[in-house]
C-alpha cells in the first residue's frame, strides 16, 4: 500500500480531529471540577467580608459545590462505560460508596465535636481532598494526587498562619486551583 | 519499519479506530456516540464496525441499560497495536519526504 505525502497528512489530520473530539467529551468531568471551583471561590471570597449565614455553613457550601458538579455530570449523558468485570469497573463502582461513607462520617463528626465555622471549612476541604487523593491512587492519576496534596497543604497553612484571612485564603488556594486546572486541561488537545 | 494497514486506512474506519484508541483501556463507547461523532447511519457504521471486528481490532457488546438495548464498542489490544503502527507508518511517510 503506497500513500502520497498529502494522503498521509490527510489521514493524520483525521486521526487528530477524531482524537480531539473524543478527548473533549471524555473530559466532561473537568466541567464538574470547574463548577466546584467556582462555587468554592465565590462563596468563600464573599464569606471573608460577609460572614456565612447559618444556613450557608462552610460544610454545606463545600457540599453544594460537590453536589452541583455531580448533578452536572449526570446531565451529560455518559457515552462510555467501564468494561464489565474489569478492574476499572470495580473501582469506579466502589468509589461513590467510599465518598458517601466518608462524607457521612464527617457529618457525624460535625455533630459530635464542637467545631467553629473555620474548623468545619478546613475539615471539609481536607476531607474532599482525601477523597481526591485516594481516587488518584486507585486510578493511578498523578494529577489528582498532586492537586489533592497541594490544596490540603495550602488549607492547613491558611488555617494556622492566616486565620484572619482564612476565607479569602481558601477562596484563592482551594477554589482557584480547581478552576485553573480544569480550564488548563479542557483547553489541552 | 511500521506497516500501513489497509483495513484501518479506510477513512471511516480510521476515524473509528482513532476514537477508540483515544479512550483508555477497560472502557467501551456506545454505538450512538460513534454514530453521532462520525455522522453515519446505523447501517453504514455497523458495516465498518463488523469489518473491524472480523479483523480482531475491536469487540462489540450488546447489553440492556435501563431496559433499553445498548451497543458498546471497545478496541482490542491487537487493534490498539495495529492502529499505533499504522499511525507511525503515516508519520514515517511524512518524515521520509
């Protein structure tokens, strides 16, 4: 089989286009991360100057971000599934259960312990990051692990070093990174 | 030297293989996704998929999801290797010239 330069180039262009289309669709989860990042950034930035109303406690704000992104993902009908019986399918079937149990425990701790609003926020963010890091380890996704660790460290630093500006700190160092990473990966071919 | 593959090189089949290769291992895409992305009719897409399945480059699985029939397509390891080799051969043509 012989091909000319132009034919080979055309074929490679077709491959690139099909690959880019597919990658764009497979990265739909990034929109979820983007939504979560926007909710966290706006809510916590506002909270720096306008204390969160009781109905909008820190934990619920973070949960809203997570739930909104989940609902967003559900609306985008899945076009792929994990091969039944595969290791990936097993892990992905257990992850929602893990997240549910983890968050249930955290809600329990919130009631058992007398935590301040700031402590609730710091704990919620680190719980979500724990879930992110664990997901990264199970799925062998280095980006999840690195982002999870980075946001955890920055949240802890903000809690201890700048408690007066903690809300603005986590808006910048927890919310904005989610937005930044999402946009960067969405724009990447 | 990488070899071109006549079965894969047909434009529609090439795009099918590119889509499936872009999906990570242990993942299947739906027939309707392929149909929508490629802009093909059921019959046309089905014929190309059958050709690739006969060559051992992909597997087709039929299942019921929420009581609706759904067809899933997954690239095989052989298909992935052959596609990568074909892509490499195309790049070599450009490199040689």
